[in-house]
């Protein structure tokens, strides 16, 4: 492997390790049933958003453009909805 390519690979790995070290990931088994879904979503998708709200998440990352797409970039009860790609691009630019 050429030194230029090896250097790029090491830089990318250190960037990834830095990124993962700054993540705070939580597993939320259930959403708070006392909170009503604040936006129009199909019944099957409501628990996803409500779990993020219950966990006080900063972001909900989803690829579901059909149901969540019109909410991308918006904050719903303090949870910003976006695609993982957009989150990563924003994160790496900051």
C-alpha cells in the first residue's frame, strides 16, 4: 500500500474513532404511552418517533423518506429528524 493511501486510511480511521467516541447511543425499549404523537405519522411509525422523544434524543436518524421525509431537518419536541447521511455530513463539517 502506498504511503499516501496508508496516511489517508489512518486519517479516516482516527476520524471514525473520534466520531464514535462522541456518540451517546441509548436503547429505548418503549415510548412513554402518556405522550401523544405530535405529527401525522402512520401508526407503525409513531413508536419510533415517540421512543426518540421519550429518550430525549437530539436526533432521529431514518431513511424512511415516505413517512418522515416531509419532517427532515425539523425539530419535533426537541428531536431533529434527518437521514443518517445528512447528519454525518453536518457532523463532519463542524
